[in-house]
C-alpha cells in the first residue's frame, strides 16, 4: 500500500486507527497527527504485520501459546490429583461427623479406617522421600520400611480399593448438584435424574457464560480506549472553543462597549426626565385638588391688590429718593428724611415678600 493511501482519509486511515488501538499501545494519535507524519504512519502499519493483537512478535506469540498450553495441561493434571485428594479428605471428615451422630456398620468403619491409614502412611512415606537422596538423618530415625509395616491388611486394602471409586463418585455427584443449584436455584426441586442431565450440560453452559464475560470485558476495554481518545479530542476542541470565545469578546464586545454605554446613558437621561415630569404632574395634581376655582379667583384679586400697593409704594419710594437727593446736604432734617425713607422701604419689602409667598401658594 502506498504512502498516499496511508495518510489519506478512507480505508487506509481507518485501518491505521485500528492498528493503533488494538495492536500497539494507546498513544493518543489523532487523524491530524497521522496526516502530518506519513512516514511514521508507514512504520506503524509495517510494524503491525509482525506483531499480534497483544503487541508481541509472531514468534514470541507462538511460543507463548505453546507455553500456555503446557501450563493448562499440567494444571489440569494437578487439579485432578488435588480434587481427588480433597474428596478423600472430605470423606474422612464426614465419617468422623457421622460417628458422633449415628451408628455406623462395621463395613463402613473398616472402609474409612483403612482409607485413613493408607492415606496417612502414603503421606508420611512421601515426606521421608527416597533414602538414597537424603543427606541428613531421617526424622526420628524412621525408614520407609518402618512405615510400610503400618499398612493395613491386604484384604482390607482390596475392599477399600474396590469401594473407593463408588464413594468418590457419590461425593463428586453431590458437589456437582451443589454447583448446579447455586448456578440455577430452581434446579433444587428437580429429580436426581433431571439434575444429572443438567449437570451433563453445565460445563458447556459455564464455558459459554465465561466466553460471554470475556467478550464483554474485551469490548469494555476497547470502549475505554475509545473513550480516552474521545476525551482527549474533546479537551482539545474545548480549548479551541474557549480561545475562539475569548477572541470574540476581545474583537466584538469591547468595540461596541462605548456605543452601548452611550445608549445606556441616553436611556437613563430620558428615564430621569420622565421621572421629573411625573413628579411635576403629581405636584400639579395635588395643587388642583387643594385649590378650587373660587379660591384661585380670590387669590388672583388679592395678588392684584398687593401688586397695586407695591407699585404705589415704589412710586412713593422714588419720590422720597428724589427728595433725599435734593435735601442730601441738610443735617438733622436729612436724618428725619432718612428714617422716613427707611420705614417706607421696609414697608415696601414686607408687601413684596407677602406677594411672593402668595404667588407661590397660587402655583
């Protein structure tokens, strides 16, 4: 495949994205990164032909598969021996429990005692090990021949050996039924034959469920990888959006701020004028409710009379000023004229103040 196919949008890019997500460790490579580095894209795709989905080389993966196969084989063999060992131990434990609750037949006693004795001697013989391989003296000076003398009689051993498979089979059947009832509680009420039929297919059912769980787990891991990539992409997009918003604020909002302030000031000015007019209207309404037409007419007549009196006082004051100017050079007579002039002026001021207050009340 050519380098143009690697870096162009389409099947090549989709294949390369799958390689990065499945066969190679997640490196958060975006499509833009792959487009800017075509040779690196070629290297990744070439490398994917020599590794499997886990990232191992094909040779190593084959050796690992064979090793796992051998491990599973040895594990199966060990499990068989371990299961048989535990079943035999449970038979002995159940025997001791039954001896406390109920009477046992002589055959049962002989079987369990022979089994216990045989198992104990075998375990001790194994612990001693081969005599030629020991470099230290044996424990308590015991030899393998000493332990073999404790073996049960051959007749009891033959009877125990013939009965042991049946007892183990019965014990394993109980365990299988227990596992079946745990997996499917409704099977607890079924007959023994139906339980045996269900147990026959239980291994396949459990294997299928295990496979489903593994598939779900694998799908979850893929989804987590995809989620991490989308989270990284989302963060980058979010940062770009924040930078764009900051640019819009700097270029547009700040330019229109002065115009917006001017409009706000004009609005507040008009609103203030409207409030003043409203207050004036309320004042005029209060005055119109307080003073009737008759009161206004009376006040007008009083104002006219006061204005006429003020005019007369002003004329008298003017005449007095002329007289004062004429007799300014006089002594005591001039003082008398000054006092008379002061009294006239004070009377004129009082009448003028009365007229002003009356005008205010009329408004």
